[in-house]
């Protein structure tokens, strides 16, 4: 009798323990209902690690709910509970389905999925904006996975497929990007933009043949899409195929004759063809449309500056003193022509150092001390840590015997 009694006690104890573990699932659910997510998480972890409830589908259903709530919560104190709650929520729901032969939780989980998809999409956008493209892709792909659930009735989410393609391109997962982008291109989603991203993916892989074919196909399908034409112009421009670039540029100009970018591009093409005077004509036309077009002013100045440099180089190689002087004078005249457009560019963007440095070298070459002093003082005030302008300023103060200014500059720069 004594042994039988002890056996009975053992059965009772085991039953009580199992009951206690099942209570932890209920405790987790109760805490979740009250949005006490830390308590819910602690309780469900106990249930998950118990032999009696680790294979209970309800454990993972409730855990999925808690993870989904963590992913949704704006309260930062719950952020440490899971590094990736939305992805983990889906995986946990999947585990519940896998160990649930009676499919008891299928419907309940299906009803949870639309909100989880929305959370994942929002998180993907957040990661994309933060330039964390791997995480962005992971969450956009989760949306597509969720949308395979029968509750979505075979829906094709073209925008989400496109987003996966964009994230994949930026994550440098080009094969995956091509897979997604080709799919949406076939579905006529995104117009020329889809082909532009597809071309970018092929180019990043080094497959110029496919990139060319893609843009040609885009033009066949969307001949009136300006973005396609612009992409073709840029593609042929950067690859040095000037004739093809001009062909598509002229077609683009026919559709939008006052587009300053097209006229500017025409100028750059003329430069590539070694026709600087024609390039300047195009840049001047661009400035008639947009008088504050920095790049047009800069390129005009650069053309004259490069002409001057070529003449200076020729002079340095000339042994005849008379020819040397002639070349030097011609070079100085070309250099002077570069001043006005470069000064205009500098006025538009005062902190752009390349233009300012070029002007500084011109003023030094042509001994224009007044302009040089004004420029260096302006740039030193704007960029006090830039030693190039500060050192030139120091030399000027010494040359012009501006002792007070010189001492102020030395103190400011920490020079002895």
C-alpha cells in the first residue's frame, strides 16, 4: 500500500508541474493583453524551455503574438527583448504551424499576418531610408512571403517586388535584383524606371551587353518616356559612345527643347568631340534658361583654363624666345577669359573648393593680388580649417606688410 501511495503522489506531482507550465502560457497571454510585454516575454520563455510545453503549438502562437507586439511597440524599453521581432514573429508562427498536426492555429495565424506584413513593410522602408539595404531587403521579402498565404488569394504585389529589386541593387545583390526587376518589368510596372534600375544592376555586374540590350528594349516599349531617353543619353555618354548619345539626346530635345539638362549634356558631348567652341555655345544656351546653372559656368571656365594650360605647356617646350613670349601672352589671354565664368560659379556655390582653388591659382599666375586677397579672406572665413587658403593668405599678408592681420591669422591657426 505504501508503494502504491507514493506512486500516486508522483503522478499528482507530475500533473501539477505540467499544469504549472501550461499556466505560464496563459500568464504570457494575460501579460500580452495588458501590453506588459516584458512580463509576457519572460513567461513565454519559461514555457518554451519546459519539456512539457516546448512542443505545444500554443506556446509558439503566443510567442509569435508577443514578438509581433514588440515589433509594433513604440516603447523603447521593449526593444532589447528581440533584435529582429518582425522576422522572428513570422518564423515563430511558422513553427507553431509545423508542430500543429490538427491545424488548430491556422486561421488565427492567418488573421495575424496582414498586420505583420504592414509592420514589415514599414520597417523595410525605415531600413531603406537609413541605408541599411540588407535589412530592408529582408523585410520587403518577408512581405512577399507572407502574401503567399491563402488569405491573400494569389495577390501579385508588384510594388513590393519592385521594392525588393531596389533594395537588392543597393545591397549589391545584383542577381537577386535582376530576378525581381525582370519580374516587374514583365508585369509593366514602373515604366522606364524599372528598366533603368535593371540596367544599373547589369552594369554593376560588368555585363554591358545586357545593360545595352535592356535600355534598347526600354526605348522600344516606352519611346515617349523622357526618363528612358535620359538614361540612354547618360549611358552612351559615360561609355564614350558619342554618336549614339547625340542620337538619343536630339530625340530628347525634340520632346523637351527647353530642358537645361539636355542642353548642358550637348555641351559635354561637344567637349568629348574636342569641339570646345561648340560646347561653349551650348553652355551659353543653358545659362539663358537657367542663369544660376553652376555646372555650365564651371565648364566654360574650365575650357578656357585648359586652353591656357595647353599654351603654357607649349611655351615651356619652346626654345625660341620670341615664340615663347607669344605663346605665354596667348596663354594669359585665355586664362583671363576663364575668370568671369569661374567667378560666377563661385558666387553660386561659395563653399565649393575646386572652383575657389582654380581661381586662386589664376589670380596668383596673373598677379591679381586684390582679387586673391578678397578670395582667400572669404574662403578662410567660410572654411577656417582649410590650410591651403590660410597659407596663401599668410604669404599675402607678408607681401603686403599687413602685420596686424598676419599676427591675427597666426594666432588663429596656432602658427608661431
